[in-house]
């Protein structure tokens, strides 16, 4: 390895299982030796990492997801984009290559070559755009609710990393009216003025169902649900016959806000379809999304809402603020 490498680097450890609202007290910034890659491994210098709401669930023991929980006293993990520093005998990689891995929450990472994806720096105008939650949004719009020209679409959690892109994608797919939900008037203004939403329903500003019915007087044809709970129940009440519903996230239950109760008789009688979706079943869509996203960014027909913090020491705060709903779009940390 290069003699210019530092002897140590920083990584973030989880020190306790959080109880209640997430705080920075359950994190530790540890300084440890820079790892040495073994046979078939890469040493990657992480440049930018993302934080996502699912990380709060991964902090719980027995999280109920098809992913292991974070281990106490060990580095956390998550999606990151970085540069290959050393490739050893890993075929297909060379120093300087841009790669994505799931070895975030640290400045350097030794990863198996099979666990790294080589990125074409020309596909997207900003390498950090590879950390958008756009593939999930695209999957939900294209294969989940199958947006059609003239549809009225409701997207819960519209100001998050997924929702802020899903509304734009739905419009590009021909939706006539796109309605989103969020928790503040300031976020609502961004959705309406910058991200193409036609109406916004505010969480906590009176009856959610009544607000949604007023925003969609002709009913809802497609529901892209990131939240669950009260918002999903209200959307199903307002949904038209044969509406399509995609369950993409479950923020309400992840944060312990509320559970979802479904009136199955009403769903059956109205022919409403529900489809639960996870991106790992639709990874074939990522190249299509990258082409669509890259073209939209260059043409100015799509935007990438994001908040960027600097330094690994800011990563715990970034995740806490995300769970508090303080940001719009993706939340990224430049390392």
C-alpha cells in the first residue's frame, strides 16, 4: 500500500441500543488503524456516505428486516461512494476507480471486490448522486403504482429522500395531480414551488383524512406509501375503485409512531391492490434509473434535493436529524 496513507482513520460505532428518540449519545467516533486489504479485497477511501431512516431500525436487536442488526462496539455500515486506493489482486479494479459499497460510517474500508460496484463517473454529473434513494422511488412509481397518464397520485413522506424524487418521477410518467404529505409548512412550500407537487397535506394540522379528501376531490388512483399508519389508512379511505397501492416504507412503525389497521372488506369490495416492495428484488432497474436520472439532471427536468454535512463526526447528528424530519431529500455526509 502507498506510504502516503495515514496510520489511522475514524469510524462510527454504536455503543448502546437506543430507547425512544435517537440521540448522539449512542454513537462513538473511534480512531483505529487503517485496514489492510486481504487477497481479492480493495482498500477504499470513502468520499461520501448516506444516512437513511432504515438505519434506526437496524440499531434494534432482532430488527425484523432481512438485514443484520448493527453490532455494539463495531463499525456501522451503509451505502457510500469512494475511491479505490489499493486493489491487490482484485480483477477489474484499479487505484483511482470510483466505487460504491455498503461500508460507510468509516473513512477507509477493506471490502471484498465482489461487494463493490465500479461506477462510471460520466453517468451522473455528481458522484454523490449515486447515493440518492432514486432507485427506490423509481421502482415504486414504475413497478409499484404503475403511474399512468391522468392519474391522481398520493405520496406520503414526500419531503424525504424517496418522496422528493418519487413526485418528480410520477409527473414525468404522466400523472395529472401529485399530492404529498409532510410535517411543516416550510417543507410544503419547497414541495409545491420547487419539486412539482400540486398539493400538500400537513401532518398534525387537523384531520389527515379530511385534508387529503379536500386535496383529492376526485379521489386517488395510486398511493405511494413511505409511512404507513394514519397516512396509509387515510389514503385508502380516499382511494378510488381499483386504485394501486405500493408499500415502500414504514416510517411510522420504524419510529414507533403508529401501527396500520386495514379494513380488508373495503379493500376487497373496491378491488384495491396492495403491493409491498423492496429494492433488493428490483436491482435490475438501477441502470435504467441512472440513465433517466442523469439525463434529467443534465436537462434540468429533475432535481436532486439533498442536505450535505462535512466530516465523519457529523454522521451521528445527520442520522438523528433525519429521524426528526429536519431535512428535505437525501441526507449525505462528505468524508
